């Protein structure tokens, strides 16, 4: 076995080299296009970036120059919807990089008065009266001992996929502590991540854990195939204190057979992705499976436990005389009860937020995006239509949209279909104008215009938002 590993390392021609860690941010027209090649894996974000600045170290040759920076951060937003809303915060980012180490911690804290425009996904927030107190903290420490391995620990978000949404793991939810091992050899990048999450009950938090595997294979210069697997489990209950189950620390197992061998009720998700890259064009797809029974599919019984989701999308970048452009079209579909379980400690969520798609499950969604950039100016147009089945008023029956509701309260075992329950048609459009004020702070001034329609109200609403903020991570308001 060791001989095979040594051979694999010997024939490897890809690696991390020395690196820093990027940010989980949206696709933009000015992003450099990574031309289709065997070396680059673009599905797991944030990227491990290569550092080029070096300094002469005498007999040791060239090495990386150690760099430490401190940067102030700002977060000022104001909007008017049904009520006035605002958010006012400030913070700091500290960053260090050397030959084999990289570390970053960034935090913004402040106060605000939330309304239905703001979606807070900070690590800590507490509402006292109408005032919300929040602290949004993210940090990573990365160690790259050689060209093949990278180790990370931190408190941050992650994103897996090429889409605007992800059915595997997205950054819409709250950040969580994690440990991560990534390795590259041949055409493969393999990642294992240990997740330490929590749920709040009253004023107290209770722990929940997760473990995730992701394999990215560049089968050809233009074709990437990904395999995803994740398990959610409760480390402690009234009868047993499991801690972080040692069986899930194994970095190479498949969780579904491991779950059966343990005789546990832990929640396991598996997924498959395929992405095709042609110059500046990308076709992408994801398939997520919570539970699946092919026999019931063939019988067309609409069995409740056939829980799965699909994503298909296209995105492209191109240049013109007036600037750079980015376009996207995407379709997402998730069956009822996907990601849900019997309680909060086994569902696919963290601190009351979804870890995958922000809508949860039981929906169809179509997304369109157009973005334009020219020097410091950016203009964006985003539109999303969704059809989702939610619970009916004054009913204890769970129709499968909210992943935090137990699937034990379902209406039946058969005849389950997507968008069952109260059918909600929603249309959201956002027009944004953005100006880069100061690059070292990543400080942007912006104006957003939100238009929303729902068949529940039968009318279109308009919500303006204006602000200036340091854009280090996504601040979603598009769902």
C-alpha cells in the first residue's frame, strides 16, 4: 500500500506549493478566467492561492517573505421596507503569511435594526427589543508543509460548486468552527472537513457535529467530476456523550456503510457533480441524495423518503469595448424533506440556518444574473423565481420545506410531490450599482434596488438599500 502511495506522489504534477487562502465571494466579470487544464480545481471555495513574493535567504536560496498587515473594516447599511432598517458596525482584519504558514482573522461588530431586507448570517447575534447586536467573526490558519498537503483550522464559511446556489455546502448560513485536510495528487484534489456546529435553545447552545468528504477529479482538461459526502450527528444527548465520534475521524471512509455498521440514525448525504469548461464558458450540475429508492421511483408511488435535489446551470464571462461581462442561468430543484431529519441535531443546518440552499427544500427555482465591470464600477442585475410548498396556516402537518421541522409530521408516506402544501410563487429582482472606494480595505459603496412579488400578497414591493462596507464575505439578500 505504501508503495502505491509513493508512486502516486512521484507521478504527481500538481500541488499547493506555498499558499494563502482566498475569500468566499461571488463570481464577477473581472475575475481571472482559469483556462481549462488538469491542474486547477474550481469547485471548492475558498481557493488556495499561490504567493509569488519571495526574498533571498542566502544559502537557503529564495524563500517567501513574511508579511503581516492590519486593515480596518467598515459596515454601514440603511434601507426602508415596511420599516426603517439599518446596520452600523466596524472591525479589523489581521493577516499573516510566511514560507509555510498563513493566518487571517477578521471581525465586524455593531448594532442594527433588522427588517425584511437584511439577512444576518453572523456567528453571534442577539435581538433586544428592536435592536440587534451582532459580531461577525471569520478566521483561518493554514499550514502547507509540502506540495501535496494543506491543513486548515478556523471559523468560516465554505462553498462547494460552480453555481450561484449550492446543493452540497453553501455560505448562506452562519459560519462554524472547522478542521480541514486537503491533498492533491495526479488529477485529484481530496478534502476532508470536520465541522463543529451548534443550535440555540433559549439562551443556551447545544453542540452538533458534522464530517464531510469531497473528491474533485479532472477527468479531462474540460471535464471535472466531484463526489460529495457528509454526515451530521449529535455528540451528546441525555443517555450518551459520544463526543466527536472516532469512526468519523477516519479521512477515507464512506459514511453510509459506516453509519450502518454503527447502527446509528445519523444523517448522511451524498452527491455527485459534473462540470464542463470550454474557454470562458462553464456548464455545471449537482445531484444531492438524502435517501433514494429506485424501486419506488419506478412504481411512481411518490414515496416520501425519495429525498434528492438537482441543479443545472450555465455561466460565462466575456469582454466588450465598454467593460467585462458575466452571465448566468441556473435551475434548482429539491424534493420535500431533503436535508431534514427527526430533530435539529441531525438535520443539515447550523444555528437555525440551512447549510445548503437557502430555501431549504420542496421547491423549484430559476435564477438569472448579468454583471458588468469597468475599472472600479460594477453593475448587477439578479432575478430569481421560485415555487415552493410551505405549511398551511394553523396546521401541525409538515409539508417538507423547512429542514428544521421533523419529517415524522408528514401528511402521508405516499403521494408526496414537490411544491405540495401552500404553494408560494415568489419573484425577486435586484439592481445594484457598486463603486470600489478603497482597494486595501475592499471598501465598496453601493445602492441596491429590491423588487419582490409574492402570490400571497398579490402585489410588488420595492425596497431601496444604500451602504458602504468592506466586502470580505458575501452578504446575501437575494432569497
